[in-house]
């Protein structure tokens, strides 16, 4: 049975005692308190745990997305850029759907519409995974009755329709000529503020990601040992605190230590980054240069592929390459490694020596 008490603040406190269970919540309005109490009693009768007041008042998928984001922020695990973008997109397309409307057919229709709009199997797989994450969080953390199984069934259907699946692995590596043309293009452009020629060389020499290159600071560069610390390196299991020290090797055709030293004259105390520029601006400049030079289907991230492949072509083994690239296992590392057959001559020569 529920009892209601009006507090001095004007809010209403409701207490539910039923089948040996006791729960209570506070609401601004008595009607909200009554609705929550009725739902709480029904859940206790079914052997379930009543939901906290905030969760109990949620009605739409968009509110579930906000709940997930707020909860993750409260424990210092706020969604990062790519995940946050996915959640924003889902909230835009499904946010107004009521929880009761979230069923298998709705998710299948969502998948068909996304695919018709150009979303590939991997992109749609990420979307469906994010939907399941939001619903599972609401069920596990807040005890809400949400259709998690409907997402699983929709994924099976979309997979059989060929709309969900793994992404196509890129095997694009820049040719030596393309690299030379890009470097010459940037060096001949006096209006280019970002030292893109140096950035391209550095990306290949270190196999670092675009964001990592523009995030490292001078204090993380050890001149004597030729080591560089990359803070909060991307990892599917550790979103923060995943720092890694990598050796700066000059076996790829470019010397990363010399490239870093070239940046010293431009160093300023107000920005301690070695490359104090916006990584998105660098990506835009790279894409624009490729278009101007007629270089087709080359992304900045392909330079990481190139750097990784050159490490293998130099004769390094999987564990040694992983110490530089940050990959945890061969399965992940393999996606970024596309060896040229002719490189085996060089490996064989080094082994013989």
C-alpha cells in the first residue's frame, strides 16, 4: 500500500510497502507520485525491482539515450566523438519513438531506411549495436522493461538481408610517387600553415593516428632514448588512461626524431603540442591536396596502414610492430597490414645478413 506525505518544500514523498519490500521516492506533483507508486506495486507483484523515479518517468527512446549518456558521464566515461555522433544520429531518427513502439519491425524498418540512404553494412551494424547498448543499459542499470530481444531479432533479420555485416577492409596504400607528389605539393605552397609535408612523413614513420599526431606534447618526447608517449591511446576496452610509449624508429624512410626537432623553432609555451594545429584541418588539407593532384581514394588514415606495412617489410615481427602501433592482437593488426610481395626480397636479405 502506498502512503503520501507533503513535504515542507511542497514536494510529495510516496512510500510503498508491499510483500515485505519498501521503496520510496519524491516528486514535485502528487499525480506523478501516484503513477510511480502504482507502477512500483505492479513490479513488486511480478517479482521485479521498482525503477527509480527518473527512469520511471521516461517515455521515449531519446530519453533513454540521454539517460545512458548522463550515467556514463557520472562515472567519468562520457561517450567519445564517434560514439557520441552515433548516439546523436539515433536520437535524431528514433528519439521521438515511445518505448512501447520499439519492436522488431521498427528496428528492421530503421535498418532498411538507413541502408537506402547509403549506410553500409558496418555502419548499420554500429547503429544497431548502439541501440542495443542504450536499451541494455536501461534494463540492467535501471530495471526498465525495454525490448532488448527485439534488437537481437532485428539484427538477425538485417544480417540475412545483407544489410548488416563487417566492413570491407581497405588495402589502399599510397605509392612512393603519390607520397612524393603530396610532399612536394605542400612544400611548394607558402600559404599552407600546417606543416603537412612533415606531418605526412611523421605519420608514415610512426604509424600514428591523425588525432594522436596532433595531440602529443613536448614533455612526452624523450630525446635521449628516442621515445614518445602517446596519452589515452584508442582502444576498444580502455577509453582513457591507455598511455603507451613507442620507439621512434627511422627504418621507414623518414626519421621521426629529426621531424620533431624541425618543429622546435615554432614551439610556444601557450600550446605545448609538437604539432599545435587542428587535426580536422589537417585532414581537410590532405583531402583537398589529393583532389588537386588527382590522387584517387586515398585517406589520411591510409598513412597509418603504410607505416604499419613498412614495419613488417623491414622484418619486424607481430609483437614488435604492436609495440609501435598499439594493436592488442594479430586480428586487429592484420587489418592495417598490406605487404607488397617485392618487399620479401629485403626481408630475406636482412635475415641472411
